[in-house]
């Protein structure tokens, strides 16, 4: 999917103008941009900074501090692997390495075909069935390396059927 920068910039300006008067407006603005566009385009940071009378470094610092913000377009399917202690004790570290190898990307990356992006999360609230993975809005427990491969394959199949 090719994004239209002028359209994205126009959306960003509307979001900022709507929310800039709120106390602590930066975080609500960044969340709304990501909700509407899917990520926070790096090319919009200067605009955000000017509109909020901050420096681009301040805006980038906030974006890079919070792991939920992305500065690149995510894949069609967003995979999150839980890194909380309960999941770690059940093998999530091995699963992380397997997932990175299987998808040939690191955390915060997107596969070259734009089908999958991979992120870590620090609790999915399903501790008894770790390691846990969320793909889009679906939660999966007791995910082994083999189960991970099957899940990825099933989402690839869903994509091909569209």
C-alpha cells in the first residue's frame, strides 16, 4: 500500500489542531496519528514540533521512548510476543529468537513483503498460558516454535485469499 504523504500530513495537521489545546497534548496527538495512519511518519515530526512549539528532538525523544509508537509502516499482520516474566519462564526468549529468524526481521521491523511486523509487549494478561503471542487482535497461548510457524502460515494463507 503506497501512502500519500500530503494526505498524511493533512491528517496530522487536523489531529494536532483538534488536540493541541489539551494539557499534555503530545501523547494524545501521537496516539491519534498512529491510530489513523498506522504509524507516525518521520516526515511529520517537524510539523508536530512546530505546531506544539517544541523541538523535533523532543518529539522524536518521546516517540522513541514509548515502544508502542512506530515510525515505519507496520505489516498487514502485527505480531507481538510477550516478554513479561511469566512468559519468559515458559520459554518466550527462545520463541523470540525463533520468530526473528523465521520472519528474518528484528523487533520493530516489517517483512520485505509487508505482511508481518514484529514487536515485543510486556504483558498480554494471559500469564497462565505463556508464552503468549498476539497477532492483530487475536491472542494465542502456549506458543511453541512449531505453533508460531503454523500461525504465521495460517495468516499468510488468509492474506492470499483476499
